[in-house]
């Protein structure tokens, strides 16, 4: 937090707590007995679901409710489906809540390991298409020129940092473009 004396005799100071020399061990959080996954509900399907109560589920398995839908969720645990119920989220979005009773022994889905023997962007997008945030994987997989560079922005979305980035086009960008054109180098 920035602090300044009322009188203004000193500079503002940024105060923070120093980390200890040795960090404590991370706390292990046990897996709960029951988890709930929210499967997006696109249309009003009245057909019976291909996923039923009592069906076994493996860790890493894609769970889809209907055969004609592309949306899915990936199970983080091994267990059995305990229930399916409607759920209304923020802004009226509708979901199907899939409750899973967690089993004692963990077994992983073999389909992911088999498909990753020969990894391609299409196979990766099949598992990452319904990731949180809904990233545009179709742009990356259907690119004509291929992907050469991926930039990952590692900044916080601080409104004072991310939105007040201004530069003068005439002073900085235009001279750079002119000098680039004069040299004649193509990228």
C-alpha cells in the first residue's frame, strides 16, 4: 500500500511483508468424497443421456452427456456417477451438474495415453476445446501457415497497468516502419 505523510516531508513508500527464508511445506488437501462437474447445456435435450447414474468414471476421461454434442468435461477423479441434475449458473447459463462419488483406487483413462503416442494439434484441441475460458483452439489448429510463435502474457490484469499503456504513433511507430521499408528486409 502506498502511504504518504500529510505534510509531504517524505516520499511515498511501498510497504510489504518479507517472505521467510524457509517456506513452510504446502498443505495437502485430501480429495473429497463427492465432486460435482458442470457440463454445459447447449439445447433443451430430452433424449436419454449416454451417461447414467452408476456408470464408472476414470481419471482423465471425457464425459459427454449426448452423442450429438461436442461439449464435454474431463473427470479429475475415479469413481461412479452419483447423480445428474440441472444447474443454473451466472447470467442464466444452464448446466447439467454431474455428481461423482470418488472411489478409493485411482485408474487413468487409456484413451488419452493412446492418442498422445503421436501428438498433433488436432488431438490436443480435442482435449483442450472445453477448457476454462474457452480458448480459440480452432484458430490454432486450422492455420494455413502453421504456428511459429506463441506469446504467453504473464501479467496480472491490473486496470492501472494493462489499460493505461499508451504510445505515440507518430513519434515511435511511424519512424520504425519507414526505416524498415528503407532497408527492404522482408520477414
